[in-house]
C-alpha cells in the first residue's frame, strides 16, 4: 500500500517515509544475521546435529541480503542524513 500511495503522490502527511527505509534496513540486517548463523551451525555441529543448508544457497542469500543492506543504508544516509558524497554535501530536495 505504501509504495502505491507514493507512486500516485498521495503520501499521508503524518507518515515519515524514513520509517519504511529503516524497517527495510532491519529486515536486511536480520537476513545477514540468519545466513551468518546458518554458516556457523553448518560448520560447527551441535551434539552431532548439522544445519541442513546448501552452501551455494547460503552464499547467495548472504550476498543478496548484504548487498541490499548496503544499498538501503546508502539510500538512507543520502536521503535522510546529510553526508558528504564525492566531495559535496548532498541536500534534501523538497518536492512540490
């Protein structure tokens, strides 16, 4: 629903879009943490039990979640926090 409202330029005035980006960052962080935990339990079985994962799938998941985390973090910092990018300060643009 949120992306539809943004696409038709009907964003609710009370809603802060940074919240959605922050939640996406959290989702990607959890994804990275789960894949790291799966690697750990696959390589260090507990009481003879192994984590039944395929390494290829776990590597792909780690790359996907890691790259999305990086991209969402970059978006969050440049969109909602003023930081230097390429020697100039990025400023928020107001859309009318």
